DNA sequence: ATCGTAGCCTGGAGGC
DNA sequence: TGCCTCCAGGCTACGA
């Protein structure tokens, strides 16, 4: 399932294949895919037609393409963007426009140059697309929200629907100090905090387990008792594991497809905790345990990550 | 205000 | 074989 590294791979693909191209039209074949676009599918399509897709940007698991008015006198800063969240099974695919329609094709965007089209394919329909306003970024105080590249268009701006989302740990704008303070103020478990996109974005169930394994912290560890060093370990664990996944993901991207596949895959062999129930911990050999928490699986090492005496869920 | 949970959705896996 | 249940899980709405 796409978490931050997978979404970043998609972003890079879009940067290569769609940036600078003018949208001719958009076709919504499943209204649920644009359910968060309040004005409806027709308005969604209408706002895309004739716009230029600028270089895509990303925060956490959200991806957006700033839209610039096409035609004459289009110098102003982009005020709108196409925002995408892939959910669990969403894919953004680029390919020959006349190829066969995918079974779960939800939205198709074609360009005025008649070249590769862009398709949103999503089996489980947890993902969505919408066109929305760009507003000043509350988190990226530096004005540069990272993505380690400088792009025209949309700097210091974020889609309005995600202003409440914190910066992700791979952004320059991420404020580690504020993150530590917020953790100490919370009265919850560390894993729930890592999954809370308003504290730190981009971390999903898989990378949360991996980060905590690296940090040697149990998922139910109360955040208010975390030492500064422990909180830093958790943050560094998240950074390291997502960075490593991104490196691997980056190498496997070179086809026409913007995203290889939505099912993760390539990084799977590198996982230390997630999905390794009863397999030996790579540090100490103890069989990895699986707990059910938040109605999903949590994997951890009973020895390296002992359950705290006082647990929070 | 803060914290925790139900429900959305589909198809693959496994049980019988 | 075919039907059933479970499982995956990010996010929002809602309740405590």
C-alpha cells in the first residue's frame, strides 16, 4: 500500500511525464473517486480542461499538481491544484492513450498534445482526486517545503484540504523540536502518534512498525514518558526506513508506468518487523510477535521492544 | 479540547 | 467447486 516513499516515486514519475503539459479533458468513470470534490464530477472535469499541469509536489501521502491557466496572459501564481490521495490501492498510470481500459479505471485525463494519458486506477476506492485551492503553508515557515527540488509554482503553498496535515519527516520544513513537544503533550501510545498525520505525516502502518523496531520502542509506549533521545530515535527510524525504501523504489521506476504497482513489493524483502510474524528478529533472533491494535496488525520484537508497564493505546 | 473507534470498499486467501 | 468469513488499512465523522 502506498505510503510516503511510494507516493514520492509516483510524484517523480509525474514530474517526468506530465509536467508542463496542457490538459484537454478529464473523464470521471466512478463518482466515488472524486467524492471529496464537493461541486461534483462535472465541475471537477471543468476545472481541469485547458489548464497546464505544473511540476507535482507532495506532503506525506498527498500528492498535488499545481494548475496554471493556459492560453494568453497566464503569468500569475497558480491558485488551484489537482490533489490526489492513493488510499490503499490507488495508482496513477501514464501510458499510450489508446491502450485498453483498466478494470478499475476511475478517472482518465488526456492532454492536448495527444501523447500519453494519465489514469487514476483504484480497486478499493479509498483513494480520491479533487481540484482545490492552494493556500499559504502553515507548517513550511521557511517558504520552501522541500522535496529536495526547486520548482516554480506552488512554493510555500499547500492544498487547502490538507492544511491540517503536518510536514513529513523528509521535508526541510519538518520541525523536530515541535514534534517532540507535541509528543510530550499527548496522552496516547507512540504508534498512534506516528500514525497521526497532524503530528507527522507520511507514516502508515508498515513504516510505523519499522520505525519502532529500529528505535526499539513498543507501540504502546506512552508518548508523555518518552525521553528526548527515544523520541529522536523514533523520528530517525521513520526517516531512515522511508529513505531506504525510496532508494529501492527509485531504481525500479523506469517504465512507462508512473507507479510500478500499488502492492508495495520491492521493499518487502527489506522489512524487519512488518509481516514477519514468528520469524526471527534480525537483531536478536526472538520470533516477531503480532498484536491487533487499532483494528490492524502491529509487529514487534518481544525482546527488543518490551511492552511497557504502563501501556497506552 | 482531546482521545479512541466505526465504517467506507473490494478481492484474495483460507476454511469447510 | 463454491460459498462463507476474514483481512488489508488511510482517513473522516462521530461519540465519549
